[in-house]
C-alpha cells in the first residue's frame, strides 16, 4: 500500500498518472495479446502430441478374441430388429429387447420415468428404458462399465442409429462367454434421447424424487460406474467414426479415453477422430486447418450442451464418450467388413477399462484438441484468458488509482511540492457512500435473481398457459419486460461522483474474477465471453464528454445479454442460410433467439446446465450496473476525468 499511502513521493505519483492517462491503451493491448496468444496455440511449439498416461489401458490393444460367429449374429439381429421396428413405429420394441437380453444371459430389467414438463399447462411425458447387467465372474459387483445405445423409433426426426442395438447385443453374447471380466457390464437402451439417460443416471445414483423429472426406481444395480461408452451407429456399412466428447457444462472425458478409442480405431482399419467428417484421415499440417479445428471445439463446448448421451455421465465423475459410426455414402457399394472392426473396437475398449485398478486420474481433464493426435493442455491455453480477463482487473486497479491521481497532460510542469499537496487533498476528500453503492449492487443482483426465478414460478407458467401464449414467446416477453425495467433503473438509483467511480471498480472486479472462474471450469465459455465483452467494457467511460458518453452507451447496449444472443444467432443464420433476404433472416434469427432462451431454461431445470443461471445471476446484474453508471447524477463539483 506504499503506492497509495505515500503520495508525497513524486516519482510514484508520476507513474500513477501515466497509468491513469494510458489505461485504455494498456487494457486493449492486454486484450489483443490474449487473442494473439490463443491464435498461436495451433503452432506445434504451443501444443503437444497425445500419449497414454495410464499403462493399464494397453491390454485392450492386444489381439482380439472375437470370432466370425459374432459378426454373423450382428447381421441376424439387425434383420430381426428391422422387422420389429415396423410393428413399433412410434416406440421401442420392448418385448424383443427383453427377450434377446434374457436369451444372452443378462439380468434384464426395465426402468420407467416421467417428465412433468414445467410449461404448457402441466403436460406429462413418459418413457421406459431397458437394461441388462452382465455380472463379473471374478469379483463382487463393486465396479461397472456402461455400454449404451439411444433408441430412435422409425418416425423420429433424428438420424436413425438403431444399428447400434444389434452390435451391443452381439457383444453381450460374446462377453458372456469370457471369464476375465473384473467389472460388471451394463447394457443400456434408452428412450427419449438424453432425457432417458438423465432419468436412468438419477435413478442409479439415488436422485431426488418429486422434481420436474421423476426418475423412478431401478430394480437392480451394478457396482460403481467407472466409464461409459455410447454408440450411435447409423448403419452396419460404416464409413468412419466421429468421436463426440463434449459433455454437460463443457466437461470433457479424460484424454486417455479419447486416445484409447483413437488408437483402437486406427488399429482396426476405421478412420476415427474428433469432428471426423469423411473416410479420409485428417492429416493437414496447415495452420488454418488446425485453428479452425480448435475454434470448432471452442464453439461446441461453450454452450455447455452435451453432444451425446455420454455428456450426462461427466456430472457423476464418470468418463464417457460417444462413437458416432457414420453411414457410408449410397454411391459406394455396400460393404459390411466394418462390422467386425466395430466389434473389435468395442471389445478393446471394454477390456482396457476392465483392466483399470482405479478411476482415470493420470491424464488431462482440461484440454483442447488441435488435431486427432495433438492437444493443448490447460497450462498452455489459460494465459490467453488470463490476459483478457486480467485487462479488466488492471482497469479496476487503475481506476482506483484515478481516485487519487489524474492523468493531466501538464503533470511535468508541476513541482514536487504541488504534487504532494494536491494528492493529499484528494485523499482527504474521498468519502465513499458504501450504503448507496451497496443498495445499487443489491437491486441489480435482485433483477438477476428474478430472471432465474420467474421462469420457474408455477404462477408464471400457469398464466402463460391460460393466456394461450407459446412457451417460447411467453418466456421471451418475460425477459424483455425485465430488460425494460433495467433500462429505466437509472431514473431511480443513479450515483454521482466518488460513489459512481467506486461502483465502477466493483463491477470491473466482479467481471474479471467471474471470467477467470468460468474459464477454469469451461475455458471455451470463458474465452468466448471475454472475446465478446472485454473490448466493449474497456471502452465504456462513465464520466466523459457527450460524444464519448454516446459511444459508451452504445457499447453497453451491444453487450446486453439478449442483444449478444440475437447477434450471435443472426450471424449463424446468415452463415447457414445465405440465400435468405434481410427481413426473413432477421425473423428467423428472432425465432431462433426465443427457442434458444427456452431451451436454456429447460436445460437448466432438467439437466443442471448452469449457462442460463450464470448469465442471469452474474452478467445481467453487471450489465445493469454498467447501464446505471452511464447515467450519473449531475453535480457541479463532479471531477472531470481525462483518458478514461
């Protein structure tokens, strides 16, 4: 504190004035350095090659024991399933699945669940999962592995992945005849996409009853689940495998699991990789291709929405990923030699996981994939976020210094004695109204809490239903109403002078700290928010000339959460539908915004996605506080600030 408690030292005062004078340039430089550091990550000097940290996974890479009999069983089961699907166009063929699982010696059960939809007048949706347990012959049921398949009926709008069911059942028949299993294997077929998987996991781990999702009860359990493998097989004629790794709230599986699947797929002759889009391997060494691959993972992970059923396991500390086996193009002749390769991949993964003596812990849980065989660890990518979020913390510190020092251009003409006298007078005149500042902080965060609580209110849901409003339009109207209230807030609780500057420091500290904290949990989200918000926040100047004040208010409006969401979706709409005219494109982006808000609320209430809650509780109040700062009370003794 010597810098502040000894203002009579002219040298320190000189440096402080320079910081105050050039604070915008300093903060923007830090921001640009952060962006530049991220752009350098695809270079080989800033990333590493993938490798195995856990040697216990290697036994799965040895020679396979799978025989042609199992491959023929897959084809036979596939034909039977297709005939059964004709009899169940809107549901799952439960009798056939139960009969086959019992035939292969599995301990077979069903699991019922109910969704009490929070909107739409109390609608209820029911579903049923089927699962079978292969008990480990070598040990008691203390640990388990899950192999799951999402079932989609013929009339679904999603891609058909029913080919994964015969693959899973055939592997179950193969695994039943082996005696080396030290972990239970759970074979699970889920209904209603991620909803069925969420209900099953809640029931397995003893989830709370009486919530929006009534997970029901399980008649039988296995041991503690160590890992899970989700299969999305579009056809038995496989072109390549796309690995899906993003989980709920941006969580990722242990890098060793990804490397294991990559190695096994390469060994068995099927091209596999993250966001693999063709049967040719990704071997591009161009910088732009690596950067695009890195950015695609950032954008996919930032939403916090799982890319498959595997993503719901991560919340329970279970490592999981999805193998999406993509169907071969129809222009090519159908071949089924990949069936054996796919079975051997599942066998190798299962045997490797079976050999683990403890949970995954040695490799990385926080990483970004540059290519299929190169990654960036958390220690390498965090400096980019630290530079951008740190710019706000540095700005807060410099703004605090400005309470004592000004950035006047004539500082070199002042004597040391004049410096000391003026700075002491400023320090003696500082009297922050902590009560007034605290009231404004409380009001702003109360508005954020309302944004979270109002959609969950039964009274609000009932009103929207009685008014015959769609859920999307009703929620959007609710958020717009809260926004209008926030826009009028400066008329009731604006601050002036030193109180406004103290509030500005508090907002900058809160935003910088939250961005760093979010980045530690979900780097992609923290990075995306920093890229979008930090430059505008740096340019906002609560005390400035009329032109600068107009620019500050414009920047503040542009970083409003609703405006940011609409602009992002508008850009995405323009990218996906370039043929649309301007007005249809704007309307389509508005519809997408309403849908995105609804989905984020529902995901928060059912799955525990904290993106909506975080934006509502942190970034909405911070935006409200910035908006209040841009309408200060007029006072004759307000201090004019230069360079901020």
